[in-house]
C-alpha cells in the first residue's frame, strides 16, 4: 500500500513540476528583492518589519494560490479526461488514489515553501540584524495551514466542479480566519440553543488562526513550543478527517 | 527599386499608435481634472475595524500597505495637496491591523504635534501605542520629551523618562533624561540616585564622565542644604 501511495504522490508532484508551478518561487524571489531594494527606503524606520511581513505573507499567499488552483483541478481533470479509470483499473483503491493525490500536493507545497523559505532567509541574512530562527516556525505553520486547506480542496473536488471547488475552498479559508468571530457572535445570542449552534459551527470549521503566528514572530513575541505541537496535532487530525470524508464521497461516485 | 507597402501592417501600426495616444490623453486629462479639484480630497477608506476582519490572515501585510499609503498621504500634504483631514482614519486603520506597529505610533505622534499642532493628540497616540507595546522605550521617551521640551512639565517628563528607562530595550539615553528631568523638577535626591544608577550600569566613557560630574555637583548642593529638601510633587501620567 505504501508503495502505491508513494507512486501516486510522486506522480502528482512530477505533474506540478511539469506545469511549471515552481516559477512562482521565482516571482517570490523577485518580490523579496523588490521589497528590500525598492520599498525599504520608503518605510521610515520599519524596514526589517516590512521585509519580513511581505516575505511571510507572500509565502502564505502563494501557497494558498497553488492549493486552490492546482488542488481544485487535480482530481476533476483526471475524471474529465478519463485517465482516472486507467489508474483505478490497477490494484489501486479509490481512497488510496485520493490520499496519494493529497500527499503529492503536500509534497509540492513543502518543496515550494522550503525553496521560498531558503530565498527569504538568504535575503534576510544579507540585510544584517533582521533574521530570526522564529521565522522558520512561521513558515512551518504556513505549511500546516496549507495542508488543512489542501484537505478541504480535496473534499470539494470530489463532489463539485473545479471552479466551484476553488471558490468554496477560498470561502473556507476566509471563514477559517474569522472563526473566532463566529464564536463571539454565538456568545451574543439570546437563547442557549443558538449559542450551542454557533459553538458547534465554531468547532466544525477549521480555525486557521491557530497557524497564524506571522504577526507574533515579526514583533519578536515568544511562541510557546506547545503551540507548535497543538497546531501539528490539529492539522493532522482535521486533514485526516476531511480526507476520510472525501474518500467516503468519492467511493460512491460514478466514474465514466 | 520600388518599396512594397503592406497596407494591413501600416493600418495596424496606425491603429496601435492612435490607441496609445488615447491612453496617454486620457491619463493627462485625468491628472488635469485632479489638479483642478484643488485641495478637495477624495479618499475612500473603510474603517480600521472593518479592515481587521476583511484582511483575514494577512493583517500585518495589509498594515504595511496602509503604512505606505499613509506616508504617501503625508508626502502629498507636504506638497500642499491635502490638509491631513484623513490622518486619524489612516493611523487608526494601520494600528488596528497591527497594534504592535511601533513606528506608526511614533511617526504619527510626530505628525500630530509638528503638523497638526496638537500635543495632547500626540501624547494620546503614544499612550495608545504603550498599551500594546508596554516594553518599548521609544514611546514613553517621546511622551517625556514632549513634556520636557514643550510643556516644561519636568515632574511629568521625569515620570515618563523613568518609565522608558525601565523598558528592556532602554539605553543610557532614557536614564540620562530621567536624571536630568528629576534635577530640573527640583527633586535632587531622586536625581542623585538616578545618576548613581546610570554610573553603575553604563560602559560608555562619556556617560561615566557626565554622571560622575553630576553626582559631585548634586551631592555638593545637597550637603549645603538642610536634610529635608524640596521634593517634586507626585504626578499622574
């Protein structure tokens, strides 16, 4: 089983490389250099803060772009072309196929973030006094966030069309960052039933703010090691839940 | 020798040139229109509260973008293109998105007193910054400086300089100003202790020289006076 998963994951990774997805890393490098050379002199004393903000935000934004654009199309494309039937005709289960695809895109994301993180660190090391090892923690958290979003897009791509899956995933990303507001809104409701409904909704949608430590690391605030542990467990648990759910949906799907 | 003209290509080139003229002309007209509005500002800007929710996950980067907008806006004011009427709105948006943006509070406080002529507003902005950044010396120091230089309120100035001196990123500067302000406020016993404290903590030869001189000067003054000297009144920040 592991061999099949590895093959599927590696195949997905190669497909993204063939799609020239890594060109985005080049664009990221350009943004980093531009923020250093062009924007820094205009920032009035906040050079290092802005460089780090731009770098970390660009990494997260590119990661989201890759997950939404590639992830929403990944399974649907093979379904439309009919190549999925060829793969599933071999001793590959539907669930295995989904997990393989999911792991492949995660591998792509990990490689992209590693490359962008390397470039980012290099630029900061050139500008003395701006690099902090905590930034690597923020990059790791961004990867965890993208793994959760990847699981969301895999679930949506098994049940709706690619554009709809992309829009729905973006919607979950937005809600995920506003989930605390859902809880606060629930607390403001009058009846206990309404409060329970909103509390349930809060636990149902992913809380993506768990992974957002960008602001804290930029300002040098301490991050407890436990937060990394909790975030990792939360990410793995949530992603696994969604992939299992996607597998259940995908099993009942008729393929042409 | 005859020149063969490709009429289709010439036509396309002329059309492209005309389009370019239209684009440049439109932009020039737009600039003219903006100039003719003469001081009438048009700046649509949502509130900081809305922006905080709308910039999901990218709040700090959004704050940086608004910071650039603020600097451009201030630059336009310096050129006489606006009257800073949206100053508060922009600053509020920046610091709501990133409450730890120390530079924003600091620069905005400078603009508040130097361009808007409002020292209380400047101090309010700095106090707002201190609430979110209690361990940054720059902000209480700026308040102390405002009281010291503009209000000549030395007891209050010394309170804020001492607050700045207690911050983890404080330098000799904050301690020196605290000791000077206490001296100016007439509280020479506390000033003497602050100079002694500076002497013990500094490695800077100039600071060592200055604090040694001040300790000798104040000690001599205190010896010539009765034991209970005038004390600076207690102040509220």
